[in-house]
C-alpha cells in the first residue's frame, strides 16, 4: 500500500492534535502541489482536484511509518465506514508534483459542494491563515 500522504490544511498546523500525531508517525518527504482549487470552509480548508485548472494547491508530502496510520487520519477527516455519508472528505490517490518528480500519494479531497465558499486563490492554507491573522 502507498505510504505517501499529501497534507495541505490543518494537518500542517503545529498545534493541531492530529498534526502532532502525524508528525510523530511520519517523515517529511517533499513539498508538493497538484492542479486544483482550495476553499476556506471555516475551521479548515477543502481541496478539489481539477486536472484542467491552472491553479495549484500547495502542501507537504509525508511518508507514513505504517499504512495503518491512515485509519486514524480517516476518522479525523470524516471518511470511512463509521462516518456518515456523504463523507465530508474522500481519500484518493493522486499524482502530485514535487521539485524533482511526479509521485502518487494519498490525499483527502473535499466531498461537498463548493458553491458559495471562498476560494483561497494562492492555494496555500498556512500562508492564507497567516495573512488573515
């Protein structure tokens, strides 16, 4: 099973409980990006993949110490058998660009309508949050 995970939102925040868990159970692999849009949903962002889009969503790719870590992150992201449907996020394998390569990694994509949501044009959640602070 693929053990690379692309993170772009609250899992990048150093004060988030699940980000701390992920940091303890993974290793930074590379900075990455993929074609799509990023939206402000309030307490967190949501990314939507769009291969035809000219904008990118930016984040980090981490190498999980064990693929079972995804089950814990699934629960945090509102995805999985114990979660109500439709899922808030879906976990999907995508191709992400790094400075040196294109690699396949897991990502959690927003799974609800984005109509009326504010698009984060810069595609970088932490930079966006820092500008608003």
